[in-house]
C-alpha cells in the first residue's frame, strides 16, 4: 500500500509506476461547488503523490460523466501540447460533492521526460529514424494497412500527432481516422462504409493499434422466453424435438422502426445477411424459420436494456447494437469490441434460439461500453464471462424451475451436456480463488459469477443487479478480481451508504479474493 500524507483513504499502487493507481474509501467533506472545481482542488492536493505538475499544467479537462453514483470527472494528460492517448485520471464525486474514489492512469512526469531523453539519444544511432512522418506519409501507411480489407476509396476524417502509450511508454504517433467505401454493394446497391482508427509510430510507421469504429413503431413477434427447456420444464428436449406451440410466447416488439426491418433504439439486425423484412411489422415465426432468431435477438436485448434503464442507468449501451444471428457455423458466439457487434453461432442448438446465450454476449457489450477495452488481464476476461453468465441467470432466474435457477444455457446445452438439467455453466460453483484458477476464462468466470450470485441471494435481485452494473464505472480495462471486489464495496458506499459492506466483504473473503 502507498500512503498519501494528510489523506484519510486507502491507496493501491499503480501496476506500472510507483504512484497511486487507485485511491478509495476517501474521507472528504461535502462541497457545493461544481464537480470540475471539486476535482481540480483535489488533484492539486495529491499532485505531488501522482508525480505530476502541481499546477496540473499537464492535464486538460475532458468531461463530467453522470451516473447513479454521482459525477465522474475526467482529465487527459498532455506532453509538449500533444495528447498522451490513454493517459487519464478520473475523480469520482458523490451527489453531495464528496470525493470518494480516484482512478489514475497518468504517466509520471519523470517517465515521460526520461523516455523523451532516451529517444533523443537513440537519434544518434544509424538504425533510428530521425524525422517525423508527414501527415501525407502517415495516411499512405494507413491506406496500405487496411486497403486489403476495405478497398481503395478513402476519406480521411481526422489526423492528429500525439503520444500513444505503448508498453507503458509514450511514443510520438499519428492517430488517423479514415473512412473507406467498400466495393461490395449492399441489398440497396449502395456501398457500405467502414471507419478505422489507427495509431502508427510517427518515426517508423509501424502500426501500434487498429480499431474499427463502426460501431419507433411497435410490432408483434413470437419468441422463446427464455427457451423451451425452461418454459416446458422438459430436460429431454433436443435439436430434433418437435417443439409444441405452448413453448412459444407472443410478444410486443417495442421501438421498431417503420422500415420493416428489426431495427430499434437498442438493437439492429442490419449485419445479418438477407434479413427479414415485414412491412406490417408482424414477425410471427417459429424455430423452423431463420427469421425466428432475429426476433429472439431483438426482443430480449430490447427488454434487458429497458430493465437496465429502470435501475437508473440511462447511459449504458443506450444505442442500437448490430446483431448477426448466424454469422458463425460452430457452436459459439461472440461480441467484438472492435466492431461493437454481436455474432451468434449455429452449431448444435442455434445460439440465438436461447435468450440466455443472447444476454450473456450482450453482457460483454455492456462492460465494453462502460469501460472501453475491458478485460485486458486474464482475470478481467474471467470477470467478463462471469458477468455475462450472471446477467443472463439473474434476469431469468425468477421464472425458472428451482433446479435450473443457478444454471444458464439450458436449451443450448442440450447439444453437449449430459447433466439433468442440461447447462452451459453454473452460478453456484464452489470454486475458490486462487486454487481453482485454470487460466481458461470461462472456467475461471465461474468463480466471479458465483460471487455475484451470492450477492443476489443476499441483497435481492434489483439491489444486486444495480450494484453490479454500477461498479463497472469504477473499473479499468486492466481490472482483476480484487479490483472488482473493492469497486463493489465503493459503489455500495455510494449507493447504499455502505450498509452491505460486511456482506460483500464476507463473500469475497470466503472465496479467497479479499
């Protein structure tokens, strides 16, 4: 633990630098000033410990983001008037104006200066480039890097010379955002756009990072809710079974656009090839129809997003996520943090036929929306899988037979599980940390999901769901199990006055995480 003189709080060290990485359980007084003023005063107080300029001259205010936890004030770090991408600090302030949490990913001034000196020394070596690529040259590098995917016609939307943090060191880089028009035509005969953001070393032209940015009415549909194994309480069903009519539920499809496609405020099936179109918005299908899976994806994602908003979150993935209902032929599905879309597989039981599989994948999208790039560490990846399982399990548990409540994927699992009931994974695992870690994110995710499931049992569904979604705001992309546990405690202090702290600690201590 790192200590900060004159500050009553707990402090965790940054993983790369000898400075505070997280400051939490902070004792501070209420303040009526605006969040930006409160944050600036606090940062000046702790600047020496963060090893940045006391006058905050390296920082530039970015935004104040509101959530159910209060205000989150973000600052970006700069060097020589150029942005250091990924170097930021966030000050979390409750609704009474009290600073309760600080997350620091700034680079200490001495590291920036030292790395600059090293680069200056290397310029004398014959192998080191001595000049900075021009904007035109950088764009040409970018075009060559992505032309094989997107075609040749391009339009540069943005170019900026900045510092990109690569392996912990700021590297002078070009950020290029470019739009490509693909030669392939869509069903309307128009070329489909793609937007890429790339960072390339401003000296060598090496690509350091490449990211794809291209991220109503009411109809009727027929769905499984969540699947026939649960609805009929029949564990003998399989892919070849004749599914009776009473396994289906007719539902209202809220928010559908009047274009006849399954496009709405929270989900769109536009990435599904040859997707269904119904001008009358009557999407009444059964599983023998391919379009049934489109209806499943639309309905269940829309309803879980409405539930999330009912908990007080109006800025968590509150936009349409693209869904491809059969983009994989194997028994697997995925969320792409690059393309910001969902793709479902058709091996065994088609994944988009099971609402719990749909919600599991949507869980990954939720985390990535709250913490872009979440899951860089193996334990973070396991937290992602565990949260996806928990989201699906918690949402449907109260409508499932008792034996199936702590399990997920009961319909999908009929293709490979010999258990009764069949399941993909359990939420009531007895696994403990760290002895039961295997290094496989789905297996290790059962440790995390079991902790969340215990929280649900102890606190009730809505309290636990709100707390669990809220704590993501306090994490970083490199979070591990311990960070998640501490963030839950911090979030509970903010939302519930800390009344559940003992319960949370007991769960995570028993599991070996705290």
